[in-house]
C-alpha cells in the first residue's frame, strides 16, 4: 500500500496541468489507486483484525475508491481523482507509515 501511495504522490508532483493533459499520467494514477485498494482488501482478507488494530487507516474508503475506478471507470470524475491523489493519498501514506512503525515494520 505504501508503494502505491508513493507512486501516486510522485505522479501528482508533475502538477495538475500534466494530470489534465496527459492521459498516460491519469491512467498511471488510476492504476495505482486500484493497486492501493486491492492491497487494502487483501490485507483485510488475510487478517480482519488489522482494521481494528490500525484504525488510522481508512480501509473502507480505499476499497470503495478502487471499486469505483475499476468498475465505473467511464464515470470517474477527474476532480475526485485529483483530490484523492493529492489530499487523501498523502494523508493515507502518513497513516500507513505510522502504523508500520508501530508494528516495527517501517522498512517493508
């Protein structure tokens, strides 16, 4: 999840103009959103207690965003994707790093 978040953050560093004008960049961000959501779902499937153990991570919204992108891609709103990528994902990354550090797995 952290790697997907890092990729999204790196892609958005190119700026909003690049996001709006470059379909490849948008696709890369959307792909990483799907990866992020799949990883969240896999973590919960492997150990459902992780949701209560790591409440700082918003598991359900991550999974819902993945589902929206994967199953309703034609109706994906660029404003929502940009806001998710530039606001929610960096916040999620902080939560993930905090959670991993608490679990003693900061380098994974």
